[in-house]
C-alpha cells in the first residue's frame, strides 16, 4: 500500500502513524514532492554554456579517476563534430 500525504509540512513519524492503522503500508510520499518544481526565468542573465568535450571529460574523470587519453579525446571530438554536422543538416 502506498500513502500520499497532501500536507504542506512534513508529518512527524508519518510512516509509523500510518502503519498503526494500515500495517501493510510500504511507501509514504508527499504530494508536494511529486509536483514539478517551479521554473524560474533566466531573462537578463547570461548563461555560461559548457563545452561538451569538457563536460564529457569531467564525467570520464569522475568515473575513472583519470582523464581522456589523446586517442579518446580525438574520438569524442570527432563524434561531437559529426553530431553537430547532422544537426546543421536538419
């Protein structure tokens, strides 16, 4: 059984209180957590756009604890170049 609370504030010991009445309850969520987050306008602010090669490089370094080799850098740059060309054609 899944319980969805509609309270704006968290309920103290919510799951315990629900299980007192419904012993088979297995999930407790708040409706407010399920709603989409408010989107804020960025009008008037310059956005810093990251270089895709750098983003991929940061990810690889995070996962492997080491950066790209020269060959890997060439492969990634080539693949991104082909993607950009394909987008330009469409």
